[in-house]
């Protein structure tokens, strides 16, 4: 097989993987959103009235809610990706490669090599312009993609559909909440406590769960 053929095969495999991840996020997100609604209803009902029903434990309701929130956030991730796909239509192939692949990967690599780069260049983190760019570029890309998606859905033509826009804002809320907590440093004691408890309860799967959460919340 030629090098060109190998590249094409790898590209097809990557597209197939991406479609699988997107389908997983879409369906898991809807299930999670439904579970989040159920958890919301359970918060309104006295725990003793349903404790033990269907093997549910009232004392674990915060954990149930957090797991549902994590699942529901996958739907928001998928919607942000749709916004990114729409944004890419405004640029050429090479510009998209730079803006959505090369620069984000360079930011991740720079974060991993921060000490070495600082020693080599003298650019001190976090106040130097370079490190501000490294910190905020991926975040800005996700925020712009989310905004593009909402504008597309709420104003597909000349008319603004406020109800549709509000509906999609609600669907994006679990993702936005976790994004603000994990990426923007928003402090929420309830979420912090139960997120640590959930990761701890995962036991040997803790690292995998953290990596999956970081992948989806931080973008791909």
C-alpha cells in the first residue's frame, strides 16, 4: 500500500471514529437529559417516599444527579460541534486545519511544556500574551461555536425564533455549567464535592472517567 493510500485509509478510519463518537454523544446526551429531569422531580419529592424503589437510594440522589448532568452535557457538546461545523463553512480547508486542529493542538502542547518554554523564552505564565492566548484560544473557539449554533437555530432566516433559541439554551445548559466549572474556574461547592465523590466511587475507572470528561467538556 502506498503512503497516499495509507493516509486515505487513516482518514476514513478517523471519520468513522468521529461519527461513532458523535452518535454516542447524541443518544447518551438525550438519555442523560431525561434522567436529569427525573432527578429534578425526585428532588421535589420527600426521599422517604421513594427510597429503595427500583434500588434507588435517597442519600445517593446528588450522585445520580451528577451522573445525569455528565451524560446530558454530551448533548451540549454535540450541539457545539454542529456550530463548529457550520463555522468551518466560512473558511477554506487549510484555514480550518490551522484554526481548528493545528492551533488547538499547539496550545495543548504548550500547556504540557509550559516550564520548558518559559525557561527557554523567558515568557512568564500566566500574564504573558503568549500564555493568555494559549489559555483562552480553545475556550474562545468553543464559545464562538456555541454562539454560532444558537444564532443558526434561533435565526435560520430573517425571523428570530425566541422559543427555539430558549429551548436550545436549555439543552446547552448542562454542558455550559460543567464547562464553566472545569474550564473557567467557576466555583460551585455542591458540584465540586459530588464530582470528587463520583470520581472516587469509580475506583479503577477514575482516570478513564476523568479523561472522558476532559475530552468532551474541553472539546476535541
